[in-house]
């Protein structure tokens, strides 16, 4: 039996699925890895996609309005009298 390539190992694939690293771009690593069962691949893919959608929603609903508010506040401060 051939040794599994290092980038298909469980710890590496799970690490790459986290948002701090590759997130959804690591799905091909997960899907091609022989170290995960079909059920595990489906569960990890679903969990990662749900987390990614939540992060995207949080960015749009919470963070962007706050940035816009702060920029408007800064603009008002920098306006000449």
C-alpha cells in the first residue's frame, strides 16, 4: 500500500478547511483525500459551507455598515469648515 501524500492527511485537510487558511478552496483536497469516508466528506463539506455562508452574511450585515459609518464619520471630521 502506497503512503498517503502529506497534503491528503487528515490533520492537513481539516486545517486547510478552516477560514484562517483556504476555507472553500480546500474542498478539492477533502474530496480527493482517501483518508475520509464518503459520509465524513459530505459532513465536513456541509459544515464548511455553512460556516462560509455565515461568515459572508456577517461581513455583509455587520461589518460593512460599520465601516461605512466610520468612513462617513471620518469624512465629516475632515471636511473644511
